[in-house]
C-alpha cells in the first residue's frame, strides 16, 4: 500500500501500476524454473517437505479370510469372506466403501456408454454378431448378504463398482470392525469379452485355464489425501488398495494345478509324492529351474476332467491384493533365488502350448528380474514370484502375474514373440515392487507404477543383454509421441481415465524421462541413491506424486522443479538447434565500429588496454586477420601477460588458437541441457554439457563462445540422442541432410 500511495503521489496512473503487475505475473507464469509451490500439495505432518512420511502419517488395514469355489463346468465362482477393517485415522468413519470391480462387466455397466462410437465401414461377422445381435455377457457380483460379526444384516448401497456399508455407530480411531459378505459371479472368457482376468478356453481338449483376480469385494483406500478413494472403476485406471493379511481357501477340481498369492499351507495334500520331491529339489536349485509338474503329467490331467475336488490353502502377509491361477493344463517349474540372506522361489506355470519357450525362459527371467529390481530398490520381501502363461495377457498381483507370449502350434517362435514374452515377464514381475509394495494410487496416477516400472524394466532388459531390443526406455523411443499433435496429447500428470495414448503417456514417456534424469541430468550415482531412497521410504506405504518429486530432490540436492514441470505437467517437446556459428579473430587494433562508438564518449580516466574480437565476414573483418591466434602477436595482451605472470606461470597458461561463437535456439517448449560435440579438422573430438539453467533468462536462444586449439570442422547437438530432441535437422553445423526413416 505504501508503494501504491507513492506511485499515485508521483502521478503514475493506476493503469500503469496494473500493467506492471500484469507483466510481473506474466514473467512469473512463464518462468520455467520457478519452484512448484503453485502445483504441489502443501507439506504437512502426514507428508513432509522432504518427501518422506511425516510423524502423523497413517494408513488403514484390511485383513481377509476368504473361501471360494470354482465351478469349472459352469465357469462360476462362489465365495464368502470375513473382512476385519482397522481404522488408524484420527477421525471416525461413518461408513465403509468396498470395491466391486466385477460390476464393470455387468450388463448394467456404464463403461460401454462413455465410448465414442461410430459406424464402421467394415467389421468382421463375429464382431458384428457380438456387438449387435448376441446377448451381452452377464457379469458382475451377485451380493447375497452383508452381515456384521454377530450375523446381523448390515445396510449397504451399491453404486456401480462401489458399495457403501453404513455403520450403526462411527468407527473410531484405533477401533476395528469385522463383517462378512457372500457373493458369486460368472467368470468371463477374457479372450472373447476382454478383461484383466477370467478364463481361456482350449477347444482341442475342452479345458479352461483360469486367471482369477478382482474376485472378491475389496476394501477401498482411506487416507490423508483423498479421504475415501471411491472413484468408479471405468476400466483404464486400475486399483488402490490397503495392505492386510489374507487367508484364502480355494476349492477346484482335484486334477487342477494352482498357484496364487501367498504361501501354500497344504502342499502335501495337493501335490503327489513325486512332485513334493521335485519341489524340494527346486528349493535348492539356484542355477536352473526344476520341473515340478511335468508336461506328461499335465497332458494326462487334460483328459481326466475329475469330478472330485481339492482345496488349496494360502496365507499371505502384508499384501494389498490376491490373485489365483488354476488349470489341469499347467506345467509347473521353479528355482530358488538368493536375496538379502534369504531364499525366494521363482515359479512358472504354463500349458503345453507355451513350450518350448516357457520352459526355457520364464522362470530364469523371473529370477533375473527379482535380482535386478532388488538392486535398485530393496530386497524383495515376499517368499515367491510366479509367472503364469495366459494368452494375450499382461497383468500383475502380489507374488503372481499373467503373461503372454505363445509359440506356434509346432512350437516355433520368432524373436518378436520370444523378446515380447521376456519383456512382459520382466514388466509384470517388476510390478511386485511398484505398486504392490510401493503402493501408489493406480486409479488416480497410472504413471506412478507403470512409468517407474517400465524404467526399471528397461534396466532389467539391458542387464540381461546389453543388445536387448528394448521398445521403451531410451529417449529416442518417445520422440514420435512427443512430436505428435499437442491437441491429441495429455500431460503425464493426468488422471488415468483421461489419457488417450495410454502406453505412450503412462509407460513410455515417464520411463524415457527417468532415463534422461539418470544418464544425462543427475548422473547414475545421484539418481540411483535418490530413487532407492524413495523406494525404501514408501515401501508398504501409499506415496503420492509429490512424495516422489520431493524425495528425488531431497536425496540428491538437484533442483528438478523445472524438469517435473515441463515433462510431467505439460505436453511440451524438446527441440534445440544451432542457429548460427561465427568465428572470431583477436586484434590489437580497435575496429572502425568500436572507434565510432567511442568517439562521443567522455572518459575521466585513460581506458585500460584492450583486445578486440572481430567476427569473420563482418564489416570490420580484414583478410589478413584470418590466422590462428597467438598471444605474442597481440601487443597489448602480450605486454599484460609479461607483466602479470612469470615465465613458469606463462608456460602453464592455455593456448587457444581459434574462437567460435555458437548461438543455440530452442523451438521446443521444454528446457533441457545442451549437449555439444565438437569435431576438429584432424578428426579429434571435444564434448561440452551446458545445464538446463542456461535457459533461465532467455527461453528462445543463448550463445556460448568456444576457445579451442584446433579449427572446428563440425558442431553437433545431442549426438547420442539422449534428450528426446524431436528435430535433428537443426542439430549440426555445417547443416547436414538427415536421412528419413524411409531412406
């Protein structure tokens, strides 16, 4: 107010004050290096400014006792469960929210109604029939009852994929409540209807292969950020779940072989004596898998269709979810992995249709993935990791995942199938770390698990084979996406249901961003320490994007606000070019242009001795100047050096002979480091890296002067293509023609 009064008293108008204020605001808004106080949540006692959990951090807990039975003939699952929910929040809860994800496939589901649908000029008869003529799949939970611990019915309301359970009295801090739910649902043929779980039917032998998930009503997350995370499940944004302990009994046909989340409690009841011996060998085999259930045994079981039943009993501690794979077609192999002083079992189950590919690679890749991820985060804490072969699948649950990659009927497969299968195994096994342990909110932020996981997947691929044909991870892989029409792109920091190019946005772009941070901006040592700090701070907890961003800075002392802001909050792209290169010559004599400037100046003192740098081709340039620089030929400079330094000191001075001024421009919106390679006429090279902060005061162009000992033949920006520069045609001087992909 004092300043405003002064300005008004001085006769400066309010309009001028407003204009100045607007300009300051505009400058602040356009400052790509400003701190992110405007977009990040304010730190508090739950989540600190360092990115760590605060002293008041809490999380809820949900323990489950579940009994389910699979009706293989009618492809139905019947179940009942007891949930014990622990309220660790300081506030009381008036109701609970439970997720009913199967309802996304109910006939009444609204998911199909939000799709933009146009008439197709051509459509397969099968698809046409299913779309317009046939009865829709009858999916969704049938809830038979919800009861309290005393068997009294509880009031509940189902809203699409969410169910609210009203409590008779508020659940206070530190209290727990137990409730029971009984349900059933039709299991979906995921190859026909599309789903993350369900069954695959094999026409030749009449068998089904089941991958069962989201099969039970699951507690929603309640936390300090969202309250209840009860956003509906539309199909893209996956899951947010609290941790808990599970006891799950699964009844299936007696000839089925099964794997699931947790530790099998009754192996002696469900394995044959010979299979138990083989499993014992697998527990001691660290160099290769042991076949526990053979292909011959699986093929014999395929023909049996037993009418008897067996119950497999599993227990899992401190997991957020539960997955099951069961079939009479399964071959089973396993090996042990030494991690942090304990043994972890790497396991694969697959039908004969997966061989020979799966027997050769799956379990070995599981073991390799556990070792690599553990090295970059924390030692894998669970007792096993299972890879299940399921056609056209790639999905993850604690300790178990389903993966595609099937040879032809004659057992032959291409490199594309082989590496595709290995890649999806690495990726889905890697999800045990993100988000099964570092338990981010997938419903809200897909990139927090998929992006981080794809980055570590890339490191795992390269640890397997430096020449591994990685599809995602390198900066070059994201260039086509980032050079697309900005109107069709969303920032990484977009809700999972609002992303059009899901794979590029949530998987590939974050993975490329983290690789750029690790290789180019932070360096491996700082990045790896900060990344491991984040993983250990938030294992078995619920992190947010702010927790990740802040931890990466807190543990490295690298200000990355400019990077997060550009890469994660905008759809800007990187394009840095060489606008102009000038060679300068040093002269003892002031050029005419300088003399003209000085003619009108009045000086009270004699000016200090000077040298003059004159650009080649300028009005002041003379042909006789075109020679290598030598300080001895510049009298004023030579006199200065003779008077300032001893002969011994002069011998240590640098001796550049050529001077070049390079002007870099930035057509792209992102600020990024400038990586410069200089090639001299004799073929030798010199590299320079200018931090992104070089763009702080001019977002369009900057200049650097290079004083070198040899004449420059070529200057190139980002020669190793480390920064996802979308246009390489402006990256070299002299300008070079860049071959097209066609060429």
